[in-house]
C-alpha cells in the first residue's frame, strides 16, 4: 500500500445487479481513465454512480450480486488491486475509527503492516497534503464536518494510493466544509500521483478540479462530455411574491442551552413567521439553525425568551395561552408540520399509504377521510405507484417527497423544514422546490433551514443569517 | 444526566503511565482474594489501598469521584440494605455482615473505576492486541463502535422529537410510554446497524480485512514500573490476608 503508481481504470460493457434487486443498478458502461487523470462521474440518483465506485473499490464480490462485462484497475481485478485503491465516502462519522487525528490517519498504514518507524512520517505528510490545521493529537470528535472529512481524505492518501475514489465526499457538509474538502482534494492530487474519480451530483463545483466529466445514464450507458461542458441550469418555479399575511408564529429573544452545557446552542433570537411567506434560516454549522427550527416547530421549549403563536394558530386549542411546545402532539401536527433532515427518522409504518394516513388518523380524522387524504397526496406528489412500498426502500428523492407529504397530510399552517434539499439530484431538487412553492402560494408559512443558496434564491422572502457567537467550532 | 463513562481520548493522569495490561493483571491477585474472603478486614485493607490510588487516577476532587462512582456506591448500599433485611434468614448477622459485603463490592469494583479513569481506550486496545494477542479485528472494531455511542445519544433525541412531529406522544398513559420507548429503541437500533455497516465497509476499504499482519504505530511497552505495580498489588493482597488471619477475621468462603 505504501506508494502505488497511478492506476488506469478500464470498464467495457460493465454492469451490476444487486442480489436483492431485479433491475440492474448500472449497465453497458464503457469507460477508460488514463493513469493520473482526474474524472468526475455524474448522473441522476439511481444511475448507478455509487455502485460503479464500490465496484472499483473492490467492495462488490459475488455475494453482493451479478456482474457483467469487464472491469479492471491497473490491469487487475478491482478486488486484487485493493491495496492500491483508497475511497472516501459521504459520512465522515461512519469513516473515522480512532479518537485522535494522527491515529486515524495511521489506521490504514497499520492495516497494511507498515513498520511503525515509517508510519508517522507518512501520517505527517498526508496531514500536510490535505492542509489539516491541527496536530496529530487533536481529538477527532471535536472537529467540524469539513475538517473530519479532510482527515478522512488524509487517511485515504497516507498510503499513496494509485487510485483515489471519492463518493459524494461533500454531500453532508455545509458550503464552507465542502469548499474545504475540495481545496484539500485539489492540493492532494496536484502532483497527479493518483488517478482521481469523483462521484457527485453537484458537477459545477468540481469542474475546475477535473480533466473531464462522464455522465451515467439511468437507462444504462455512459456519456463522455467534452471540454467546456456545464450542467444544465436548475428548473426554478415561477413565483409572485405575496404581501405578509397574518402573523402565525413569533420568537422573542428565544434561545436554547442544552442541560449541562455552558455555551448556548442558540443565542437569544427574534423571528416573525407571517402567513404566505418563506423564511430561510442560513449560517455556518453550529450556529443553532436546527435548534431554532425545533423551537419554532414546537418540539423544544426555549430556555430563554419565548415562542408564541398568533390567533390563527391557537384557534380551537383548549388552552390557547400555552406556547407551542406545550401543545398536545395531535393539536401540534394540525398547525405546524415539521420535516427533519433525515427522512428515515420520521417514518413509522411499513407502507407509503399508511405513512400518509397516520397524521390525519392521529389528529382525529376518520378512516375514510384519512385514506382519501392519503390518496390525494400520493396522486399529487407522484407517489401513487409506490402506495404499497415500504418507505425505507424508496430512493433519496422519493423519501424526501414522502416526508414532506406526511407533514402536509394534516394541512398545517406552518411548515418547518430542516435541510430539505440535502442529497437531492437536479431533478428531485426541482420537483421539491416546485412542491414547496405551491405550499407558499396556498398561503402556508414556510421556515427553511438550509445551506443551499439555490433554494434560498428560489423560495425565500426573508433571510435570517445566524452567525457564530464565539470562535469555538461547533459540531457537524 | 452525565454518564460515568466518558469516551474519547482520556487526559493522561499519573496512573496512565501503568500499562493497561498490568492494571488488568493486578486484578488477577485482587479478585480471587476478595472473592474467597469472608470477613471485613481483608476487603477493608484492599479498599484502603485502592482509595490511595484514586488521586493518581485524577479522582481527588469529591465531585469528580462521585461522578464516576455513584452507580457503584448505590449498588454497594443496595447490597448492604438487602443483607440487613434478609441477613438473619440466610444465617448472617445483620449489620456487620452487611457492611463487610458492601466493602467487598466496593473493593471489587474500584479497580475497574481506576482502569477506566486512567486508560485511553486506544491504549487499552493497543496493549491487549500487542501483549495478550487479542484479535485486532475485535479490539479495533470495538473501538470504532465506541466512537458511535455519543452519536447514538443525539440520534435518540432526534427520533423522539420526530415522533412528536408526527403526532405521536404518550401523554399520561404508561402503556403508551412503553410502546413509544420500544418504537424509538427499534428505530435507533435500525439507525445504529446502518451506520455500523457503513463504518465496517469504510474500515475494510482501508484494508482492515486485508489479512496482512497489522502493525501498531503507537506500540505498547511493558516497563519496570508495570512489574512494580503488579508486585504492589500482590503485596497488598498478601498483607490483607496475613493481617486478617492474625486478627482471627479470616473466614474463607469459596464462591462467595
């Protein structure tokens, strides 16, 4: 593993079908990457980009499924070339092994059986190559998402791999963290000591770093894009801004501090949420964006200040004077709907139809009304064909649409969404933004917590940018 | 609520300079002696020696000490209380035997507290794999899993809140509470298995399953002071037994 020459990648009529699926995840892919070349692999979700990367990393054996055509790395089967191949995946927390930065970078070198006296020099070189700003002893748990991913990259580079594979390495990071990782990649592959293959839907950001772009087609095959190629612009909904309606929710100096912590997760903040408007909450990680969303959604009570609901929201409540976080859950879901960052956290049933009927049933609608509401939503959001499917088996884009639909099922006045466009490709992004624009046109108030500048441009009427209160680095 | 076990790199304390396997080895003397001793004097002497080591493990301040040992103290008190209640029935003699038992529980458990307070988990894994040939796959796999524990605590909170956001709340009904707890626990388990699988894939992608004999960058050395620590532990045990025998307080009970 210590020092492989840049490897060539060759795929001829390659395809792969997972053992548990009937459809091929990827097929008819022809691709030739020269040693030291830097290639971006893009394509819609479900086009098999990640499958291809896993295959090149030698992580897909006969147990995982059926393979067609030829695939080689440096002229060898990927499984045999594994010692010279390094991979970086999406989630840094599912890749770091050790508690200290230096130990983590050393992990791969130890696995390769490198003698201890040669390990530390290689570790220091790798940390330097990615521009890691802290020492070997720095605790990995105290790093931001971007720095964690930088460290993962250092661990991948420490063995001087001939082939470096990056599987959406910035998908879970804020824009600053993503830029940090791209800078580190640029710096690390500048000497062309490794062949680089990056998989990402966000093609634009990687264009300055790669020699060319290859697009995988969902129906099979790969398209080679020439120089000067740029992704098609995003489809944006046409919108007519509306005047602010009745005030639905407001926060007065509302802040939150976790029990046992000295530093507030959210410093006192003022927010007004009127009907028919969209508020985007932006800012770096660790500034309390998600915490603010939880306060406005009535899921947590502020530890300082208060959150109050306007008369339109409190109408019909037994005790209208109570703040939203003390409302009963069934009353809450008919007034404020929340969509969490990870849809799987919210799914409670085994079928898409049941998932949509659950909210109405819980908030007192009868069986018939609940099932009518579910049908209507499935029809409108293009989920009708999946009525019987298990929510956990849906694709990322479908899961996101379903989680928004579950929040809409109880017809709330306010919709609070945490990173709704996270992990969406261009098509699912546009569908989702169109769906949210519709909600706004129907007079709902939207609160969007997001890092995505495009969604802010497309939807926001008002922007609240939270800034770090101290110089301390927050959790990812 | 703060957990008595803290994860992540431990701040070094004087006792950290003793190799973890020497600390575990010392248990090899202490455990058998405590398990067979019946009186009060033997566990009391051993406990006194252990208490003397607490400052070396960075547990000198009462608050820090209490934070690490409250479950243990609670357990010892529970054992004593049960023994007072039912002591006569089982032939014991109430308070004296209850106190002897409580002291024994404390003396048995305190070495664990010392080990946890003074040992970095990574150093423990290094020592176990280097000196005792514990499988590296097991030791470093466990270490990686340990890193995920604090993340699970955050995930638990999120799942609870997400359920309220779906209109699910137990209210005052204890059965609904139990069902919500079970549902949340299951969702957490699913999430943990998914993340664990991804972590295992990432580790194998870094050659963890390559079959090459793993080297160890940090190493783990046994030094003279480790032998001294073991000798000290043996000496304390010997002393405790001798004093008890001399004082007529040595009533060995096999198997406790």
